[in-house]
């Protein structure tokens, strides 16, 4: 591997059972990305995974708000928050990585969403857009300058990770063939536009 490869990292966002068909918050065809992600990862010397990792009773779960249903929006102290079915609960099978994922050389797993009162879509910052996950500091200390993102879901965790990667000063690309979206109320098209607007390059 040349020096250039040591400046770039692949970040696979939330490739977990609960985000795949049969899971608690399934992204359509979410499982279909796994072989694509595995192949993509072979082109990178450095790979990081993120893992959505909620305590029971997390504030992003509709079940934590009496009378509310999944996919409704509510006002949280940090802004609007979509309510989700219970998903990726710490230590459960649903929170585990999809068994089709096969990337032995993953160097870091960064967990997010573990604070009970705040959700975290982005790999870099929680949904208050302030609380850092520590990933930007890790990438800087490792000397990475360029990140390529893929995973689930294009219009939520990949979207916010791409915007925050740009805000943190990293050259950013999104490998769309290794992503799938939820497209909740038509959220996919504006997500792609927002990532481009932020300066992220969309790779087919
Ligand atoms: Zn979550």
C-alpha cells in the first residue's frame, strides 16, 4: 500500500441486522449492500465501522413517548427528531453487524446513540450538532485527509456523516452503490442534493 492509501479511509455506516430486511428498522434491500461493501473495502487499507448502539428506552424510540407512533416527528431540546421503532438496542442480535459483512481488516468500530436523551445519526456529531463522537479527532490523529462513506441509510446516517465530514474539513465521497436509503416521505432526493451542496462527491 502506498502513502496515498494511508491518507484515506472507508467508513461503513451502521451495517447492522436491524437495518436489514427482517430487522426492527429495515432499510429496503439493506442487506444487498453487504457483498458490495466487502468488495469496496478491499480497495482500502483502512476501514472503520459505525454501530448504532442505543440503551433500552432511548429517547429516539416511539415507545418512549406515550401515544406516539414510529416515524412521527417530535420536538426535542435539540430540535426536531423522528421517532423510530425500538432498534439497535445494546447487546441484542439486532444491534449486531450483518452476518454478510466480511471485512477482517476493520481498524475501529465507533458506537453512537448511546446517550439516552439524544440520538446520533452522524458518525461525527450527535443530533444536537454539537456533541462530538470523537471520530474527527481520531481521523486527524491518524493523518487521514479523505473519507469515503457507504452504508445505511443514505438519507439519514450517511447523509449527516457526509455533511459533518465536510464540516470537519475532510475530502468526502459517498459510494452510492454501497448505500441504501429509507426514503421516508421522499427524503432521498433532498439528501443527495444536500450532500452535494456540502461538497461531498457522489460516486456511482
Ligand atoms: Zn438509532
